[in-house]
C-alpha cells in the first residue's frame, strides 16, 4: 500500500486547527 506523506497530513491537520482557532477567536471577539 502506498501511504500519503505524513508532512501533507500534518499540514492539512494544522490548517484545520488554525481555522478552528481563528473562528473561535472571532466569535469571542464579537461578544
């Protein structure tokens, strides 16, 4: 089996975490 590169998986995971973090901060700042 060919596995995807861990670096690509980490990049996608980090991007999702950053987006969630930014969204949460924006929601907090609104109130």
